[in-house]
C-alpha cells in the first residue's frame, strides 16, 4: 500500500474503504462477511474508512467490527454530520454523540459536514454556532480533523473552501467529472491551500466499469497497455499528486485484493500523452450513449411513492450502453417480482428527490423519459401477467 500525507503530515492510504455498500443479508448488513473484508483490507494497509450517519447500519457495523477485533486505533474513521437535519445547536450534540455510540469510539478522526452544496448551508450552521461547537470538540479531542463533502459546481466549491479553515475535503471526481462537480478546478484550489482531497465516486457508481458501452470497452481492450477499466480509472486519479485518497465501496475480497494491488503499484505522473488520449476516446464513447448522469448514490431515496429512482435510471442507461432489451428486462424483473411495485408510473412529481440529488438531475423530467423507454405497452402487459404468479 502507498500513502499520502494529510494536512498535519499523517499517512493516509491512497485507497480508502467506502462503507456505504456493505453486502446485505435478509435486508441487514452481512456482518460476518463485512468483518472478513474489513480485516483483509486493514491487514493489507488500508487505514481510511468512510461512513456516514445516513448510511443504513454502516456506522454500527464498522464500530462493532473495529471494537470486536480491538483495532480501533489502527485506522482512521471518517464519518459525516447530517447537516441538512440540523435545526438547533442542541441537535449538533444529539447526532454527534449518537455517532460516537454507534462507532464505539470516543473520537472521530475525520469529521465531515455531509453534502454541502451551497454556501448558504454553511452560513446556516454558522448562525447555529457550528464554529464554536467544532472548536470545543477539537479541544476535547473528540474531533481530530474537520472537513466537508461536496456536490455542486466548482465556483460554489471554492466559496465553501474559502469560508473556513478546513482540514480536508471530499469531492466527486473521476475522468468523466473532470470538468463538472468540483472538478479539476476545485481539486487544484484545495491543493493550493494545502487541503487534502478525498475522492468519492471514482467509478461513477460503477458506471466506468459495469455500464461502459461496447465501443469504450473496445478502446480499452485494444490499447497497447492491458488494464481493466477500473484500473485505468483509479490510476488516472492516483496519477495526480493533488489526490490524497480514493474511496472504493468494496464488498468482496476479490475487489479489495484487486484495488490494493493497483494502489500498491501505481505511480505519480506516470500517464503518457497516449494514455490521456486513450481516456479521451473512452469519454467520447461513453458520452455518445448515456442518457442520465446518475451515479446511484441513492440520496434521492426514499421516494414517498416507493419508486426506485437509481435503479430506473440504471436500467434506462443500460438500454443505450448495452441494448434496449437487457435494460428493459432488468427493470421489469426488479419491478414485477416485488410485492410493492417500484413502478415509475407511481410518480406524483412532488420534487422531493430533486432537492436531495447531488448531480442536480431534473429527476421528474428524466423519469418521464425513462418510463416511455422502459415501459412500452407490450412490456406493461407482460408485467401484469408476471404479477399474477405472485413470486414474492
């Protein structure tokens, strides 16, 4: 494993463990499986573990595993204050101490204001006394580093970056988001201030692997250097010295092993001009087919009408990155075989999803387009027939 420095000179593994996508068993986190995976990662050098208050069961699982194996002090825990739920100063302590209890710890190494999208959100927190609260928690040793995770445009990112003396930050960044979200402009602005940058969505929710169009796969497969799509995406990030740590939502030993191998062998500034040109060709192939830039982060959920919005968009995109029948088939299998249908047609256009979407997708508009594409009349008839068998 390789390491890069935080603001205070501590070593952070360049591969971080994203704890949002632990495997489930009977609708609960499979703790035994997650324990094996986390221990394997730690034993192979991963020391940065990222979770959040709103990731169902994640903080509890991580805390239990670290406590059971007596390895809390062997790693850095990063978790996030749900700032969008904060209504008063007293609620700061309410959520924070609940997180300490869940994580079975007396301190958080890297604490983030979760999903800041606008400077107004930070100004609201300042009025509630967040700066004094942070200073107290730092003085007490309960928070070591204070940062924020961000979804929005680069100009707003820089405003938030300059609004406080942050210890680190977390942004969505990958070769498809080089000039969107905080982007390379935000990355460089943080580096200029000596603020470490943690990367989320390095594969755009798996899109840069699982949903690559055939033309993009062909470009990668025919390139002179043989690497997997995931490896190219990770190496593109680690090629940049401004990137401190890249998070991966790993949920199998094979995935962890592969990512650790890549992280152990990558080098700074190793990309050639030909490598960059190949990535540009891949980007062009992807942009030629995709319909909705959804990363599957699920911040739009739950939908009050039960619509599985990320799955709908995944299948909608799949129609154009793979083929129409596979996208439609997957969507209707998921919808038709559930007792409570997550049918797009249930949408009442309340807009609740759009207010939480980090990608600022016009979800209501795109759902209408997805519904037309995914549900032609003959598929609707098929769903009705399938539901007669009540597979649930």
